[in-house]
């Protein structure tokens, strides 16, 4: 007997027929003798509709009431799945976030999970009951409903698995696993059988949308094995996200990720002195803007230099405003921006033991006539900023250069 958490996203529970199909997948695990907890997202399109209604009534809505409205989508799908399970003979009941409870911070619409009391849930599972938990929601210290941000269903599922000390968390979605890169760009992209937590975290943060970044963080922290599967083709095998020790052969590069959600800002002729970086990035942090890649040119005269950094494309206007408001403290001569850029990254745990990864990347892009604007690295990834028009060419070329086409 194993303890398993199964998570189904919005497309998996988009209508009643799909909910019935999900119920059969859950019943299969129950019939195998496993203890099963299920977390569900709202039916596809429901959250967008609820958000739109709230914003139409008031652009300056109360965030607490926003959470009450949008959390209802998961409540509906949890109740419907529990009914579907009961109909086919599974002893099931639904659980809302406040009933476990899932304790969160008080930041409405983007709360963070602080703790989950799984004692009652554990008792019910041991008695043979199947739990259907509404994902995406929790309860604040003042007992108000909270939501944990868009895409938070994965995070809810992994957090529940961690609290239950589950043997595995299965994330069912509309793709059959994690691929070496986007199959829509590279036809020879192939599904990975296993990927490490570190690689998945990098790939998720760099643009791969298979798993939500916070869910991978929680899985890595609590060492929860996570399997990504297709709801519509569950026999395909999926991808297991696991410890590095569980992977025998570590390739130098595991995958190629990309993100079009990038914008570049350059501050020209800023003073080359201590404290200037704090004067720039402090106001950006105060405005809640995340800065990604940073590069500073070498100062020829020791007095003035240029500094370039990237932000999310949707935050470009706010970032420019923050820099302009801090202009006197920064002392730049000019500020320029470019939203027609993209980030391409190579990721692999094998980089720790293989040399020449960056050199291969730079040579490959050079051969294709692609100019690199900014470079950033970590222990297991190399990222470059390029013109957006070359994204697909770059991804295809790199996928071949690292021999990922061969599978």
C-alpha cells in the first residue's frame, strides 16, 4: 500500500465527461489498495471568468473578497469529483482549504502556504476514505479565505503530499511529461523519464510551463517524488522529478528552455562607485519588480559605466517609472529599453562535471548569426538574452548541438 496524492488541472476537469474520466483514474489507484488524496483546480476557464467578473464590478476590488470569489471554482470541481467518485463506488468526500486547514500568510490573492494540519486527513485516509481537496486555496490567520496565486494548484498538491508524507505526488495535466524542449518548436524533442529537482526548478523558472515553480521548490525541500502524467494518455509513462542520486546517467545538458516574457533596460553613463547598484535595484525591489539578468560594462575611465538588466515584459513600464523616479539618486545620463528580446537557456545537472558547455552554446549561436546581448550562469544552467526573432532558430540549433535530437 502506498500513499499517493493525485492532482488534476483545469483542462482535466473541464466538463462532466472529463470529471468522470478523472474519477476512473482515481478509482484505479484506490482499487490497487493505495491511500489516495486528490487535489483539483477549477474547471478550465472558470477562474478567468470569476476574475473578470470581479474586475468588472470594481477595478479597485477588495482583495479579500476577490479570494472569496475566485476560490469558489475549486470548490465546485472538488464537490463534483467527489460526487463522481461516489457514483462509481468510491468512498470519497471533498475538503476545502479551511477544513484541513491549509494555513497561509495574509497576503490575499498571492498567499504563501505556511502549514497544513493533515492529522484528520491522515485518519480518514487510513479508514479507507478518498479525499478530494480543493487546490489553490487556504485560510489566513484571521480565518478569511485566501488563494495562493495563479497556477497554485500544483503548489497545493505538493504541499499536501509533503504534509501527508506521501510516497509520490502525481501531477496529471494535458502533456505526458517534461520534454527536452518545446515539441512545438523542435519536432525531435523527446520526453525525459527522469529529471532532478534542481533541473526542473531551473526549467520552470526559465519558461517551461509544465510545473509551477513554487511546487518544485516545495518538492525539493521535502524530497517529495513528483510524477508528471497526461490525464488523457496515462499509460505514456510520464516524467519523474526526483533526487540527483536517483538518476544514473547524467547528460551534460538535459533540456533547452526559453522565455519570451523578457524586457531589457539599460542605464547609460551611471557613476562607477559603491552604492550605485543599491540605488538602482532598491527602488525596483520596493515596487515589487523582479530583476533577472544583470550585466555591467567595464568602466574605461573609472568614473562612468553602463548597466543592463532584464525584467518581465509586463513589468517594463513600472520598472522604467521606478528608475526615472530614482533618477536623481542614480545619476544616469540616459535610459533605453527593448521589449523585443527573449531568453534562451541550456540546463543540465551534468554541467557540474562536464566542461565546454558554455563554449558550445556561444559557438552554435555565432554560427547561426545570433548576437548575444546578456549572459547569466548558475551551476547547472547558462542563459543568454537574444533578439526575440531568433528564438526558434536558437532552440533548434542548441537542441541539435547538445545531441538531444537523438533521444
